[in-house]
């Protein structure tokens, strides 16, 4: 696991892919409040409304073929508020990536992490790259309400050699399935439609039908106009036809108007649902979509941030979920409640001073007493 100190942070390479005026500066910090200073220490964004890109070359490039891949990191958005808007993604990058130019257009193998903007946009991205196309998961991985606050949250991605995956937030599952479930456009699906399966001739797929028992009421008059002249209206006494023109009663809704009668619809008792062909195994599915293209040689964070103060820590790339859980048990779980208490203490210490109303009243009273003394003199 990558822990952060000034020395270890020096192994991360800030990118120059944008003009210097657009690139935000990083530092190393545990933040203004924390449950444990060492566990919370990470790379922090320090400027609002900036692009951020930073990466680290791995000691040894790797392929995940035939192995479990686990990507895990923690994020704390200290300045999270209703207007907060920022990404928090880690990217796995191929060997040979130009770290000095690493940015939004740099090819990557996988992108994973939270995307937050206020409380409406809140999801975890899981994007794979294949043949130069970055494939966003079709269905969002939703964040729960308590995932969106300013406290530290741990993001874990597990990709298994059986082509299954799972996304966890704070070690709680948020999404899981098979990479052949059709969520990524270029990955072969496990099953395809059976081309020989045809819809039966007697299949009924209309959920509603005309009510055969319905009849137009005898008193239904379709010829009644929608508007009529107000029978209660009278010509104003001061109305002058010569000056005002011929007087006409105003129009009102016709209480007898019913419009054109239509036969009501009812539930169709023969409805069988929407027909779909049977599924059969896909001969193109071999279950190797989990294998990332090429070797992973670099990891990086590439972000656009509106509010600064986000800290990225506890970065771990491993082939063992057990190791990731052990790390979480040591560096994350024990400090969840302690961090909340630290935040309360920080807020209490830094809350705005209350107006000195009593002091002003005392000063005013003292001035009045002085005036009385002068009057007696």
C-alpha cells in the first residue's frame, strides 16, 4: 500500500498537460481533522477550480491475466458542501505512459472512482478501455446518501479471473456481476438472442384493449359546443353601441359539453407481456474480458475539481482481496468514528464568535450612569 510522506510523495510525478495557470498544486496532508494522522495522510488538492493530474510509475509492471485484481484507495472531501463538484478517479495506465503529459486524453486501461456534483450527481465510475474505446458502465453505480459527505470513504474494485467484478464503498457492496452481462458495449455477452426463436402467432403483447361492454350513453351529445355565450350576462348600462360597437355576451364554458365519446380501455386479460427471444450461450464469449490490455505500469489520478481540499490516501493495487480487507481493517475501519468526533471538535473550536450583545448592553448602561452623575454635578 502507498502511504504518503514528503519522501514518498516525491515519487509521484505532477503532469504539465495543461497551462500552469490551469493546473492545481498538490501537497501532502492529513487534513484539518482526522481519526488517525498517519492513516489519513495523503495527496491533497490545494486550489479551487483547477485540473489535477499526478501519477506514479510502478516498481514492476504487471498483467492481471489469471489473477485477481484489486484496486483500492480512500478519499476525503473536507470542503464537501451542497455546491461541491469534483471527480475522484484512479487510472491504471500502460507501461511507457509519458507521466509529464498525463491528462484527460492519455490512453488508460481502467478508470475507477467517485464522481460527485452536489447531491444529485453521485456515482462510482467503472470504465474499461478496449481497442481505443473507453466504455462507461451503462447503469450507474449509485452512491448512497451517507457516501456523499465530507468524511473519508474507501473505494474498492475487485475483478476476478472468472470474469466477475464487484465494487465496494467502505467495504459494503454497491455493484457486482459478470463483465459479460452487457454493461460494457464492446465486451462479449455471456448470452445472445436465439435467432431461431420466433414469437408465437397467438402471443398477445398489447397490455390494454377496448372495453367490449362499453356503450355510448344515450344522453351523450357530441354536438354541444365547448363554449357558449353567458346567458346571465347583461349589456352594461353605460355601453354605447356607436362608440363601443355592438355588444355581445362573453363566452363561458358550456356545462353540457362532453366532447367526442371514445371507448374506454381496460386491462387485456390475454396479455402475456413483452415477447423476447430465448437466450442461448454466446460462442464469442470466452470470459477473458477481465484481462486488462497490455501491462499496467503506471497509476495516476486525473481530475477536475471545483472545491479543493480533497485528500487521496491508502492507495493499494494488489491481487488479493484478503490483503485489501486487512489493510482496510488496519487503516480505515478503526478510525471511522474517531474521524467524526475529530470533525465535531474542529467545528466547535472554529465556530464563529457570538455577537457581544451583553457587553454592548453593559457599556450602554455604564454610559447612562455617567450621564446621570454629570447631571447631578
